[in-house]
C-alpha cells in the first residue's frame, strides 16, 4: 500500500513537471514543423561546405543532428534534397523534403546574390508553411563602415539605409564554388525511393532533446547570424515564390490537424540532449567516447518497424512514446518493470554491501573485546561479579546472533540481487531479440517500400510512355485530319473556280448571242430602211415618169 501511494505521488509530480516544462518554451520555439530543422545550423553548415553536394550530404548526416524533420508522419526523418536555380547572378538554393513519389515540400531557400566589388548578399528564408512568414536568417553585417567592409546607401521612403556586407563572405568556399567559371549548376539526382548509399533514415528525436542538443551552439549562432524582416533579393516573389516553390497538400492538412504537436511532449529530455551535446563535443575533440547511447533515448517511437538503427538500453522503451498498439504497450510495461527490478537489484546490492560492511565492523569490534579481556589485569578479571560475567556472556551471544542474522540477510540479499541481475539479463536478451526482429521487419518493410517505389516509378514511366504514345497518335490523327481538311478545301476551291469559269463562259456566250441578235436586228433594220428608201425612190421615179408622160400626152395616168 505504501509503495502504491509513493508511486502515485511520483506520477503526479512527473506529470506536473511535464506540464510546467511544456508551457515554458524557450524563445527559439515556433510551434511549427520548422522547429525540427534549425536554420541557424543550416546556415552554419552552408558557410563551411565546399560544394552543394557536400552541403546536401551534411544536412542529411545523422551525426550532425541538423535534420529532424518528419513531415509525412511515417516516424522516419525525411530526406532533404538541394537544387540550385539561377536568375542572372542570383542563386536560389532550394532545400526540398521528399515525402512521396510525387509529393514534395520546400523547407527553405538560400538566396545568394553577387554584387559589385566581390560583395555577396546571403539569406536563408524558411518556408512560411513550416516557419511562418518572413522567418529569415542572414549573416551579421556591420552596423557602420569599418575597414574590411563595403557599404552602399539605399534610398527608400525618403530615408537612407546603409547596407554593409562582410567582404569575406565571398571567401565562403561554397560561394566561391557556385561563382566559379566552371560551375554548371547543381540539382540533386535523388528522389523518393532512390537515395544515396550513405543515407539510412532514422527515427526523429523529440523537439526538446533536439533543442537541448543545439542550445549550446546558440551563442555562436547569434554571434554570426541574425533574424531579418524581409527578403533582400528583390525578385524573390516573382522568381521563386510564384515560380519554383513546391507545397505538399498532406503537410498543410497535417498542420491544420495539429499532428506535429506530439513532438513537444517530452520536455524532460532537454537535459539528455544537452548531455548528448557534451559527449559529442568531447568526442569531436578526442577526449571522450561515442554518444550513441545518449542519442537513442531521445528518439520518438511509433511502431516496432520504425526502430531501425537504435541500441536500446534498459528501460528505454518506458521513455518513448507508444502509439502503435498493445504490443508496444506490453514492451513499455516490461521495460518499466525491468527498470524497477534493476533499481531493486542495485539497492539490494547497496544494502548487501552496506550491511556486510557494518556487520564486519561490528564483528571485528566484538572480537577485539574478547581478545582484550584476557589481556586486562588479573585483579580486574577477578573483581568481576558472577552477574557481570553472565551479562557479558549474554551480550556476546546476542552480538553473535545479530552477526549471524546479518550474514544470513546479506546472503539472501546477494541471492536476490543475483536473481535480479539474471532476470535483467534475460529481459535484455529478450529485448535484443525483439529489436533484432524489429530491425529485420523494418528492413523487410524498407525493401518492400523500395520495391513498391520502384514498381510505382515503373508504372509511372509506363503510364507516361503510354500517354506519350497516345499523344503522338492523337497528333498524327490531328495532322491527317488537317491534311484531309486541306485537301477538301482545295477541292472546294477548284470546284468553285470551275463553277466561276463556267458561269463566266455562259455569261460570255450569252453576251455574244445578244450581240449577234442585236447585230442581226440592226442589219434587218438597215435592210428595211434600205428597202423603204428604194421603194421611196422608185415611187418618186414613177411619179416623175408619170408627170413626164402626162405632160407629153396631156392625159393624167396614175401609175400604181
């Protein structure tokens, strides 16, 4: 009963501490998926990369702990590709998460603009879906002209703004690389289901573990980089935002549903992240050992097949989230009981050691007393009364019994500790077996997903080829139809010309007929006129002749 009360009190205290920790977020907290990709760390990696290929590899390196994004909810960190889009002298270097066969989500874009005199202006702009609007990080520029800096006045809204740029930004290796004459551009060749050989996805960490790991770098980040309020590249909206940017519908849906809030549920792991940083930092300086044990405990667990690459310590399943059914819950409870047994064993060992030491000390004290008794003066021994001697014998008997009882308890405690260690060893063996099975199942699942991705890609290629063939067939049909229409149009045009020719010929024939008829009519009229004139002359001649005859004979004779 007492143990159950203590357990209940501890549970209440842990829950209260978790609630208080969840409400006290640091100033870097956004409450958006972008919390799991630190753009300060990305900018610092960009600054120290030799090429864009090395930059892409560094982002996806699990040892650097920069990429902690799981946007599609499969409990595995998403691969981030890097591609460079040029706009004159401006490079827009896009960081894009691969979430499915044809599902992409832009994470951020780095704009690099070369100005005159080897001045370069650099910003990293987080995508507004993941970071909110105008989450922009840039190198810290000088506030006033100093030796080693250039400055240009910019006049806007009747105010003069002095923008100063580090002259040595142009000496960043990656900037020199992208502005070299031999640079031909960079577009990542990896896509969903087809990744580089060094890539092996891992389970993401809880945000507080991730933040705790990066918190030690923030003073260095703030010393070299800062927030800015707007994109300095004046064609950012036209060239990138409205032209290149990729958005995933499932990311928008998951943000609206609040699915990313679970990553903030373990504020107690912030100290583990800080410890992991300490171990990793010591390891990098050659003074310590690997931090793999610290990195595992902060990982998020959703299903048995999503535990690839983890080396689980005792009780670690009790520290993870369980959301994949009763089997995971059983493993969690088993881990908890194992933790209790482990702590019990440790306490038993401590008790055994303590009691054994105390018993030995008291036993040695008793023996010393017995040895000293004969060495006292004979008068002192002889002066003892029978009652005192009896009392001393009783005390020695009681001490002997107590020592024997303590030895028995020590042996029993040691036996219980050995049993606890054996049980812990068996439980660890069971966990290792389960983890091996889980890794095998995850490997098979990954192979199945890869095969499915390849099959899907093959189907997509076949569909595109079929669509291309259908488009070519439609285009051929369209060209044939166009040829037929052209031939029909030419036939109609020829027929129309023939009809016009026949009509013209008819009109010409009719005109010739009309002219002939008119000529005949005129000729007839002329002949009639000639006949009338001849008759008139004949009549006149006869009249003249009649007149002459009448004159000669004096007889009037009418000649008809």
